[in-house]
């Protein structure tokens, strides 16, 4: 995929919001799959409660990989650690995301 200018700051490095979004997405997918398996519904419903992201290295181009690891998976909330690495396997961002497990009564739909 080619470079997308709207994802970069004026000085040519990737915007931190891209990292935050990728971190929350990776944590949410992992949390929803785990919750769905637990309650037997395929994919569970979770929502982000907090996202703390640290930016460690600027990214100007290349591919990124996000790895989500559960820290805590409980009845009502989950906590996930997500690390984003560049195509040289250098850590570029690290985030921690807390998610709320939704029950049918809490589901906003």
C-alpha cells in the first residue's frame, strides 16, 4: 500500500493518532474474540475505556506490525498491552488499553 499523506504530520512522520487507533483496534479485536469464546457468541462486545500510548520512534515509511497481549481478562474488564514494531522489528509505539466487557443490557445497540 502506498503512502497516505493524511496519516502523516507536516514534517513527514506518521501521526501519533494512527498508532493510537492501531493499538486500540488490536486490543479490541483480541478482547472481543476472547470474550466471544467465553460466552459462546462468536465475537463478544467490548468498548475501550482508556488508551495510554507511548511513541518511541518516528516512522516515515514502511510496514508496521501490532502485537496484542492480554494482561488481565476478567468478568467485567480486560487490560491489553500492544506493541507496534517497524519492518526492521524495532519497537515504535507501545500502548495499554482497558476495555469494558458489555453484557446484553449494557450493549449500546
